[in-house]
């Protein structure tokens, strides 16, 4: 499932019309029919439906839906906010058909001011081209719609929502259901814009992507993708074949983080897990996770000062509970210089200055950075607002610049490869919003990375499983307030 920007959507439509040969009228007809197929699943025939239309192609979708619902016997009214003389192309064509079918056209505000008579409202006022602020009469109409108890369905995108960003107009339609044409739009995965969409259903208008767009458009990562790419254990396998991970982290003041990472790593299928940590943390780990082994280390004042790596590993993860001082910076630098597949999280990210980023960029082995938005802003010296507004853009820009894989955590985590390919995760819920959840994710990622050379799939699969186990707990009557990182680890077995 692809996620397109506004410009990519226009390009796909152009390609479909010019290279494939499907006209705009056919595409609009296809979209309208599929929208109606979904509408009749949730709307009874005895409901009064108001379809709100402007001047653009989104209005054309509204006209198609109106005439098809009318033919099926629904009580349909078109509330027209545009100007007839501005209609053109397929929108004008379908407007004329609605007139021929004697569908009631109500002009706002001349013919109607109160919308409380409508049980269902269908929003076809603006499409993906919207920007700026809604002006009269649209702003007034949207405010009135949002005050009603009517069931609201948006066609393609809610009016007042930007297609590519988390931005909305000061007022934007808050839909219960959005019927999105062919491909997801970026704002469907960005807050607060996402809140306007309600439930999202894709409707296939037969818009075709060329092969280049398929290669580089963002995608939603699904269970089917996990099942295709997750490596199965062979009958003749052994611990060495299942990957060896070195975890670097923990300090006397923060012993729990690296413990969660190690336990998650072992519970995700890795063959061997060795931990480089302080002596005090080692005691705690040894009594709680019997399977782990330990590296020789040097420490000072309860934090790591140096690590001695005497074995061959398939993956290194560095950062959970490490602490932040000059000595631990050198530990992070040493982890980078090992030139193994590397996962940097938490305190491991804190030290990434120009020198260390340059070392990472010149590594032969892949590096995975797992920041949340605040860490992303600090790491690349941009504002938090800039990160929040441009999660897709900034992830792609920085991943390509520094040749790293970026896991930008948060609702709908975005995974970006060093080539700039992006995948959006749809698992997980607010139960993950607790300290330690990221440590668990680091353990899962490092375990998966150690077991395969398919870096992209390893990362995407780890993020998918991490969210899925939280969804599983919610489905088993766990409460979002009581879900803990430890419970995530304990329930991985059921998700697998």
C-alpha cells in the first residue's frame, strides 16, 4: 500500500491518463462507484444525506456519489458552495447529470443555513490541492458541520487538511470516515491532521503508478510484508547461525534499560547476546537474565569508560542507560569504529556530533538511528516544530545525507532507508508511551539485524512486532495505562 504526496498523486493521475489511456471521466466514475460501495455499507436508505460540494474535482466526486446514491433510492441533497461558471471538465459533466436527475441543489446560504436536518454529511468541498486557510463560506460551513451529531464522510481528504503535512486550516472537517482515492496521503499518518480523518478506507479508482514511483513512494508496512520477509529457523540451525549481538549500555544509576534491551533481544530469536555494562548492572542482569554473557569493561564512577571486544558479532546496539559524559562518548565512538551493523538509541544518540556522524557516514556496515521527535530535533539541530511538521521530509533528507537508517518513533513510526525509501508502521497504541518501550525496540531490532542481511526488512519487522505486541495486549483487555515494557517482552511469544 503506497503513500503519495500531492505532487506524486498528480503525477500518477497524469501517467494513468496519458500512458495508460484512462480518461479523467473514467477515473472519477471508478472512484465514485467505489465510494458508493463503501457508503452503502454504513448508511441506511432511510437516512437524509447532504453532499457538500465546491468547484473542483473533489466536487466532481461528490456529484458522482450523489447521482449513484439517488439512483439507488437514497434521499440525497447537494449543498453547493461554489459557482457554476467555475465548474469544468468532469466536475461540470457530472454536475449536469445531477441536474438531469432532478437532485435537489441547495445554495449556501441562500437556500439553506441549518444542516441539522441531515443524518449523514458527505464532504466533497476541497481535495488534496488545499492550502492556506478556509474562507467564507467554507469556514462557516465547516464550523457548522463540526457542531452537528451527523455521521460525516470525507471524500479523499477532509476539507481543510493539507495532503502532505500535519497542518490543517484553523477549521477543518472532522470526519468519522474518509474514503481515500487509490493511495494514502501523507497527512493520514501525521498528527494533528490525522485526527480529522476518522477511519480511513482506500477506494480503488484504477490509478496506476509507473515503476519508478513504485520504487520510491512511501509504503505502509503490513503483516503480509512481515510474513514474506521474516526469517524462519532452519532445522539444522545453531546458536551461531541465529546471530550474535553485543549490547552496550547501562550504568549504576540506570540499570533497567539495558536489562530490557537484553531480554527483548533474547526473546526475539537471537542465538547469543553479550552485554557490555558496569559491574553493578552485571550483577542485576546475571540474576534476572540467565542466558546473557558479559564483555570485559572499564568503568569510572558507575559508568562505562571502555569496552574490550574480543569476539566476532553480527550486530551491536549501543545507548540504553549508558549515561552522558566524556567517557561514554568514547564508548559510543568505539562502537561505531567496530564497523558492524549498529543500532544507536537513547544516550547513544546524544553524542552524535559532526565527528561521529562523519565516521558513521564512512562505515561499510549499516547504522540504525532510533530517535523520537525531540531526539531528532537535537540530533540534527532543527526545531521540534520542524520535525513534527515534516516527519517524512526530514527523515528522508537526513537518512540520505548521512547514509543511515532512521526509525523516527512516534504514532505511525517512519522507517527510512539510507537510499531514502520510506515505510510507515501502523501497529501500536498509546500503551507504548512509557519509558523503556524504546529499549525493548532496540533489543528487537538488534536481534533481527543479527539474523539477516536484509536490513530494511529487519528494521521494519522489528517496529511492526513492537507495535503489534502492544495491540495484542489491548485486545486481551489490558489497559493502555497498565501496559509496561516488561509486559511487551513477556507477550512477544504470542505475537510471533
